[in-house]
C-alpha cells in the first residue's frame, strides 16, 4: 500500500523555523507534482507550496520569501522549510502527491506558532 507520512511538526515561537518532511513508501513507479497544504481551525484547506517533477516551485502569497519547498526523488521525499514563522502559520500541514497516477494525502502534522 502506497502511503505518505509527514514528520517535523511541533511548537515553535514566532520568528522560529521548522522543517517538515513527507516520505512516500510502498511500491512506487512514478511520483508527479508534490505539494504541501495546510488547514487552520475553522478554515478551508489551502495550498501552501508545490514543486513539479522538474523542480519548478510555487507558493501562496503569504509564505513567499519565508518557505522553501524541495524534493529528493531518490528518497521519494518532499520537504517544506519554514522560516520566520508567524502565529497565522498555525495549522495542520498535509502533503500530497500523485503516486502511480493516484492522488495520495498524508495524515497531517501539527504546526503551532506561539510564544
């Protein structure tokens, strides 16, 4: 069974940094674009960052210049480096990817930014 597993969430003070990881496991033939979403309490899930198979990246406006997305194709892993975190970045972060032509979601990891 193919699955995505996130890690790296936690509690951080405003201005701090966290690095999220999302690893795909199982029998994998292909992985397409990979992305990070987040969902804050009472809000809709939103796309935070995306990286294509060729390494092109895009970000939602609120995280530009603070977050970086990267992928290691040899490890079937996508990363989200989050710097200068703000309280409004508090949310459950989910990764997703099209694996073997099927869209998969991870279980989510909580990021809390608070003093």
